[in-house]
C-alpha cells in the first residue's frame, strides 16, 4: 500500500476517533476505550479491504461481511459506517438515545451496513463462521471478518466456533482479536490469562498472524496474507492500546465504559482535533 493511501486511511481513522468521542459525549454513555482501540482495524477493513460494499445496496449478496463480536464498541463501528456513507454523520449525535436507531449494540434490522446484531459477548465468531460456511456452500467469493476483544475470548463459545471453523476449512473467514490487555474489571492477565494466544489459535487449527493493531499498513498486509492461506481460517492478533489517541485514557481500565466530564471532553477533543489537523496538513 502506497504511503499516500496510508495517510488517507490515517485521516479517516482520526475522523472516526473524533466522531466516536462526539457521539459518546452526546449521550454520556458508551464504551470509548475499546472503540478507540479498534478504530484502525475497522477503518482499514471498510475503507480498503472489504469488497462489494455499497451504501446504496447494503444487502448486496456478494459483499464481504463484518461481525463486530465485541458488540459494545459501536462507538467505532457507527462512525466508520457513517463516513462510508451508510447513514448521515449527523445522526451519530443520536447515539444511544431512546428514540434513535443507533442503539448501544448494533442491530442489523435497523442500522444500514450492520451484518449481524451482536452484544452478548462470545457469540460473534459463531455467526461469522456460519456466514463463511454459507459462502462455501453457495460457492460465493465473499469473505467474512470477525472482530473480537481479548476479554471476550474468555467465553467458551469462541473456542467452539474456532474448532468448527477449522473443521470446515473456512479460509474465507478472518478473525481479529483486539489485544488491548484490558477488560471491564481489570487486566486480562489478572482476570483470566489467555496467553499464549498465538499457540492456542494454532492448536485449534488456525493460521495465525501477529501485528501492531495501529499500524495501518500492517493491518492491510495481514488481511492480504490471510487471503493467501488455503484450507485454514486466519486469526490476526492485533496488539492495541485501549483508549488509543486520547492521552489520559490510554491503557486505563476505567475508560472501558466510562464517559468524560466536560473538562475531559474538551481535552480529548483538543487532542484528537490536533492529530487530525496534523495528518491533513
């Protein structure tokens, strides 16, 4: 990927983070930490890698699909979809409002561009595997992406889905684990240690790649490499920073589901705006 394109994606990711902050501040509710850590992954997928996406025809049967298994992180998904053109950016200000279609957990019946209703953690990989298997049975070329949290994969259903995906040789399935090291009650190491993740996914029959989850070129290259692996699903372990882009939120467990007060909001907005201006300049 050329450096010019990397810069364009970086600008988009910066806009995603800024819109995420604005949406969560407007409702004083949301999961900002994990949304910010996943923003770069979602940006690269929707704006560079996923094929046959058409906001005018969001149910195009040949489109690549994404399941946000860490479904509480719509603070990142909704800005990506809005900037992609699925619905007006101004609607992000209605996020989590009682009369809004942009609920805290995405609903595929109400939000254009959402491929799976998620929220109860641990279920998304099963749905994604089912979609990928359907593509194989229907001889369709689309790929399916699933984005999980490293706290979420403590759920047993994730590993049931991992076994099934390997059994059916779903090489059209690509998973991401957003490895930010934090979950609602503390560090993943304290709550339920999951490392070595690479060895575990390999033992379950997956092709495994490890990347910096904020390196846009590395994310793109990993998706390409996954497409070259035949006969196995691929899991991309993306090392990230919870709260990425806002200095006082980074690597702080309190920002899993906390929301900024007015002073914190202004400071966060200033930092994100400065970063955007730097990239655009």
